C-alpha cells in the first residue's frame, strides 16, 4: 500500500483521510501545524462566527447530522462536528499535531517524497496530499504605520479575547465576510464604532432558523429525509451558480433581492447610497446577514468611506487629513487566498520549485495535480473555490478523485503518476476563457492575483466539477517507474 502524508487537519484533510480509510488505505499520516484540528473553524473565534451555507449541505454526505441547532450553524457547532467525525473514524491516531510542513522534495530515483517539518523531522512517503486550504493565512492591509498604533489591535482571524471592548472607541478596517458577522455582535458593547469601508458589499438576507425538536425527530425517524434536505439546498445553489456564466438573468434576480434588503433595512438616503455597491453582484464574495445593516444605523456607529492614509498612535488617519481616534483597531481584512501552499518550499521532478511554476498565478489540472510534481495532489487547490454552494461538496469530489489515483499507484508498485503538461495547459486555457465571462473580472478581490488572473474560483456548478472528477483518466497522466 502507498504511504501517504496529508498536510492539514481541516475539513479537506479530514475528508480525505476518511475517503482513504473507507477504501482500505490506512497507511497515512496527517500533519497539522496547530495543536488541534478544525482549520478555519479552529482559528476563527471572533464573536458571531458562523457559516453562510446551510448545515445540511456544509457537512459530509457520509456523515449527516440530524441534530443541527440551526440552519446556518455557528462556529462552535461546526468545530464540534469536525471533532466528532475525527473521533468516530479514529483519525486522532493518524494526526501529528504541532507538525508544520516547511518543505517537500521529490526523488526520481526512488519515486518518493521527503517531507520536512519545522522541527527538523524528515518523513519519506509515496504520496503527498496538501489540504491546507485557501483561507488559512490572515492578510494584514498594506497601510503605513500599522505598528505605530498606541492601543490594542488584532486581526479578526486572531481575535484577542483578553481585550475588553466595552465602552471603547473601536475602529474596524474591512467589510468582508468576517466583519459583517462580528460588527453586529460588538456594536452594542462599544462606545463608538467607526467602520472603514473601501468598497460596499452585496448583502443578502440570511434565511436562518432554529431547528426545533420536531424537525430533528423527522430527520432521524424518516429514512431519506436528511438526503432530501441536503439535496434541496444543493439544488438551490446549483440554480444560482448557473447565473455566473450561462444565465445572467438569475444573477439579476439575486441582485434585486439584495437591493430590496438594503432598502428595507436602511432608510437614510445618504447611508444607503454609501452601502450600495458600484460593481456587479458576484464580483466579490456575496454576504448574508439580517443584522449587519441595522447595526450600522445605530447612533454609536459611523461609516467612513474616505481612504486610509496611515495608522497613527491615536488611531486612523484618512486621506482628507482627519484622525479618527480609537482605543482598539480590528482588522477584518480577510486572507491571503492566492498564495497557495506558501510558505512551504515544494521541489518536484528535476528540482522544479512549485512557487516558480506558479509565478504567474497558481494553476493545476482539475485544481488537483501539477505537471513536474508527481504523486502530489491538492485538496481545495487552484480554481476549486465556489462563488455559490458548499465547498464540502467540492472537497468530496477531490477526495474521491485522489483516492482513485492512490488505487492506481497501489496496483502499480514502484511507479509514480504525473499529469501531462499539455493536458494541464489545455484544461487551464479553457478554464480561464470561461472565467473571462464571469462577474469576477469586474472588480478586485481575493479571487484574483495582482496581474488579474483568477486563481481561486470554479466557473460552473458543483455537479459539472463532480462529473469531471468522477474517475482518473490514465490517458491524462504518465506512469513512470522509479529510477
């Protein structure tokens, strides 16, 4: 059996491990840099942290949970679900915590990878599967004077719970998915909240509800109901996803919903104008909230749309020269989504360094395999993020594809598998052409590199991706004997 290292114990790594285990592959180790599993649901502990995908769909198809407390689960419930999956499948026996991968190198003479961790330990394996995700490294804004602030400051993904916000003047920089969740939570506590907005966000109503005991009982006692509920949410997501390329009219309907939501919740014409996006819906990540706009209408909140020139000891200076005093600064500025696998140094066949191969932007065949890097597979790799739908569905598609590749290797001991360069190039050329017809081209976002290449998102339905990844086509690959 091939020996395997999985990097990361988030939803991607855990799902990959379960897929391998269910198909008889048990010689794997999960290397996790932190002291616990859970990925983003371990790291993001800010107030109000929750998922914007319904829980029946934001869970593994093979691990349905009928007793979710609400439709859109909070961080604590999702984290507990991940731990429960790991416990039920005995994955803790396979996880090495505190093992941060710093480098990996492929040896053509043996057909094996040597994986190095920051503690100096080297592990030699047949297969490396990276499941580090796209949203694992917080992005601090490039603003002069960030270190000059005299008060407390932190990134939302590294929330400092020791800082008491009660009665404080708080400056929040950023209006992304995290900010719209924590702002309504902290607004009632603080004396003043100044929100610095670079671009307005499209915000849709969140059709959330608490799941009553009768709902949970139906899911438990009626066979097929969990699958039916999951399917219904999946179908809604697939319908909306069609609007990204094929049927723009669908996106216009969604845009109308968002506009009505803003008009109903914000009556002040000036504030409403400031909160109205100047780019097409879908260009940036769509957000869901019922309490974000109401929080911004409160008397202790001010929205600042003037650009920031620098951080000073007293607070935030905007380009008009005004200093906005603050006791605490919270950076809700997202993650470094386009720096895949960084800062790991991955060296493939012929000494090729992965970061060099990706100099113009990350790319991979099906988001999973890269030429010149045999037996290296990516979970949640380039162009597998979603504008609509559940990433768990995509992770399961990738896990199945990779498991099939591992089966190919198990049947051919001493050989390694490498995607053909022309196959990968043709795939990505077609992918980028399709991406050019999506709304993601009309504004800057974490989906795009500085050069404008969209490296993160999949331009289609999750069903179309699953169909492409149903099985490994050996004609797309080269099988080479070690040495």
